């Protein structure tokens, strides 16, 4: 892995940890960019392609560490995945029951999506499998998925009575259930819907508020029978899925870093082309507009069931807002960079009902607050969020990503508008979701 820093200096690697220095360029942000393919959609395209009948061709696939973890797991389950070129894959599906019992432990790396969605699919397979992850993933909560899958009939065991990975699964003979999830989580919902493909009868998942719906859209395009009623989603078991051609739009979670940078840099105007604007994911756009950023859509269209557009972001004077409730599931991954926008807003921004941040790649509330404070941000933690008082200029400092890719990229955006030079330790973690992040940031 090789990075060049934004100040012209050579960065260095020490014990696999990349350190990068960034200076404020004091320039407006202009031009057009394209961000990598949507991570959530990339995962789901490979997984559904593997259990569909026939070939699934994917364009715009995100070639990141997380998504490649899903590919490697599918290959260990006996599915042929061919890389045709940058972002282009061919998956030779074998139908619902075409997977083979793996001879090796399935490695999910740092990817919670890989582990939780695979748990749903493995629960429907009449064989034994073991799935594990890195140290970070093996410390994240899996009980929220394991518990309802056991209710459906899967046998799952692991650390802390199955609440933590590694996890051993023996599936088969599933029964549809009506599950009322205590959390609004697309990963929990998706795992149960995927298990529902193998269940007798109908599986219903009900959430407190609606989470992102990429799984529902893609399952429908592959031929599953999906019914959505408010916060309830149902799926009928044992459908026949058919291979598809899928174009993955740009990931709004990746674009958010550049949208915020343009929104807080005077005289800026940036176009993000071919961006997914699924309503369950556009919370960051809605909040930035509420704060005063000027954002519009051009060339709106639909691709493979997903709404897509070119998004134009212009600088605007921002004002503090309260972010809570139903907004949180629609921008949970964008909260790290939203704090940078809040630091440049007039007044106070309050983020609450976001306790889910405590169980991400790291405790993101603690991580965001501790590292942004080093840059001079007036930020205080809450048990379920944080409070940012805007208007205090940021100052360059030495900070640490804490091995969290979204914190690393949020710190890089803050560094571009901070006075002086900022050094980010453990910057290599951006490869989890956005391998080309630093070169793209430099190009603006």
C-alpha cells in the first residue's frame, strides 16, 4: 500500500501503520468527482448473486477490504467469482442450496456486514460452518442477529453464549417468524430477510423506525416476494432467484466527506456524479440542507431499483441543528464528518439517539470527541451522541484514527480547513471502505 501525502512530503509506514500529514490548502473546492461504488449494495450484490440461478454481472463494485471479505467467503462456499476488471465482477450462482460446506473458517475481516448477512444465509444451509473476524469485529455485538436466527431454528454458538464471534453455525429447517427488532438496523433486518429465503412460511421483521432498504430493493429485483408496510417488511420463503445485471451507484457515505468539505469551504461548488440517493440513506443531505448548505440534484434516474443522481453542493453559511430520532438510521455512518460541519456552523449542534455509535468499529462517540478535541473543536460527549458548539477555528494537531476508517476520513476533512498541519496516525484503515480517498482528496 502506498500513499503520498497532501503536503508533498513522503509518508512512511511503521508496523503496517500509515501516518499522513495534511495541510490547509486555503482553496475553494470545485470540479466533478465520482466516489467508489456503494459498500452496502456491493456486499448484497455478491451475496444474492451467489444464491441466484445463473450469472450475475456487477459493475461499479467497491474493491475495498470489507467487500472483498465477502467475496472471499463466498468463494470458500464453492461459488466462482471472476474479476473482469476494475469494479467488474461475474458471480456464477448455484441457486438457494448451491453452497458447499466450507473446509476452512470463513474470515469476515473487519466487516460487520459480511458477518451478519452471512449468518442469515448460513442459517439456511444444512451444513456446519464457522465465521470469525479481526479483533475489532470479534468484539462487536452479534447477539442481536443470533437471537432471532435461533428463534427461526438455526443452531448458533460462540463466545459469550453466541453474542460474540467466532461463531459456529449449523442451519436448515427454518421457520418464518414475526420479529420485532429493538434496534433499527439494516444489518439485523437483512440477516433475517436472507434467512427468511430458506424458511417455511413468511418471515416478518418490524423495526422501531425504518432502516436503509437496499436488501429489500435488491431481493425484489432478484425475484423474491417482498412486502413493505411502514416499518414492517415480510418475505415469503423458498423463492426462485435469478441472476441479474447490477450497476452499483456511488456510495453516499463516501461522498459525505467531500460534500461537507465543499459545504464549509467558501466559494466552493462541487458535483458528485452517479451518486446513490436512496431515501433511506440521504439523511446527510437533508441535515446539511437544514443547516444551510446549498444542495441540488441533476440527471435523476433509476438503476437496478436504486435512485441515482448527480449531486451539486455549494458553500453556504451553516447553522447548528438537532439531529435525532428517525434521522439517525439514515446517517449513522456520516456522523463523524457531520461533526466537522457542525464545528463550522453558527450556534450549537446536538446529536442524540445515536447510541449505536458505541458499537461500531470503535466506540465512535468516544473516538470522535477525543480526536476532534485535539484539533480545537468544542465538542462534548453524551451517552447517546454529542454536542458541538460551532465557530471555534480548528488548529492542526497530531491525531489518531483509532483504526476506524470513518474517523480517519473525517479527521482528514477537518485537517483541510484547520490552520497549520495535521498528522493522522493509522490512516491505512481507509482501505476498509475507500482505498482511493487520499488521492481524491488531494486532487480537489
